[in-house]
C-alpha cells in the first residue's frame, strides 16, 4: 500500500488526480492540501473539496488550504486554460457554498496538516513512510521541508508534475507549475529526499482522444463507438471537464487530438511505476499510454459505482 499526501491546485487535470488517488486500490490518500496556481488559493481549496465529495472520498479525507502566493514572485493564474474559478465548464459538482463542500474543509494550515499526517503514519519509524504528490506550484512543499526538516525521514519520495526537458508550455522552456514559483521548486529539489519529476515530455503523451472520451462518457461503448449521452451523472461531469479542457488546449496551444491529463500521471506513477520504465520508443510509449488509460478508466468505473452525483442532485 502506498500512503500519499496530495498537494494540488484544481484545475481540471488536478481533479482527475484526486479521483485516481481516491479509487486506486493500492493507494491510501491521507489528505489534500491546496495552493495558488491554476486559480486563486481560495478557489483551489473549494474545488478540491467539491471533488472530494463528487468522487466519494472517505469522510476523514479533508482539504487544507495552503500558500496563497509564491515565495517571492507575483502571483499568476491560468484562466485561459482552466476558467476564472479553476473548473470552468464543469457541470454537476456541488456549488461552492454548499454544506457538502464546506464540511470537507479543515482550517488548519496545509503544512501543519501534512506534518501531522506524516507523524502519525511514520510513527517514529515504527510505521510507514509517505509519498508526497504535488500537481501544482511547489510553494507548500518548499515551506514544509523548510519548517519541518525533522520529518524528512518520514517522506518516501516527492513526486511532482512540473518542468520539461527542452519543452515548455509558457515559453519554449518554461512549464507553468515551475514558472509560478521557481524558488520553491529549487528548495524542493535541494531537499535531501528522493524526488521524481513528471515533465511535459511525458504528460504530453497522455492525450484524451475522442475515442477515449467516448469510452469515458459511456463505459458500455467500445473505443470506436460514439455517444453524447453519458451513462451516469458522474460520467457527464467528467465529460464536461474533458470537453472544456480540450477546447482550452486547442485554442491556446493548438492541441488538435485532445487535452493531456498532466496531473493524473503523478498518481499513476505512484500506483504503477513499472509503466514509466517502458516510456521508450514509439511502440512501447503507445503501450504505456494505453495501459495508463486502462488504469484511469478502471478507477472511473470504481468511482461511478459510489459517487453521490449518481444518487441525487447536490446543491
């Protein structure tokens, strides 16, 4: 079992990472912290809570708000990709002022919550280590490793989506998460714990094509079949998420085949690391991405069986 803490800035692809973290059979999600990034820190906190409800997270999984701005730089957001509130175009989630959302939010600071979870799980080396997964700017994680150096031994690994090798999405070489807070990224990279970077070179291969989108909409369809009718409310919500993200990536970056699920790959790496050793060559890359989407759709199917979105309307 992999014990993880997820730090994120939802964000459409962050939402898919949350779903995987809840429904992957060999992952135990301890908590979710949020950070500035795709939208304001207040919006990312609310969005994470909306997702925890929609994806049927256990009641003890809470959201903890973190850094509202980078360590040194001016704050930047990404409304052209994610909309002003971070989950533009997504239908079916509970509203931001719903009690279902507010009860998921714990008002302890993010780094204190992370420290508490690591202490309980590590238990002075009598327990297990925790993998920290970060799918947004690394401000919270930089603060944590700086304030709690005594807990670095409790960290199995830091897995983060960010960066690119000779490729960027905000310039020829700049990737958004790192660009938001490069000083925080440097602090994390300097921390004496194992780290794995999931860069754009990898995430740009995980494209939700039309055939995969159709399979997401209705799990009874083959990849080649087409349908605009979702087989459940959850699948409708996920379809609207993918559709908005697809149009954003098409208009902003010229992606014609579909949007990349950047952040979901962080969870896939923790759950199925063997997939990532095969990302070499044209044929093995295709096999790996196909396996990733099989994993993704399997977790969606598990979520579909328990999501409260399928049981009744939420306000």
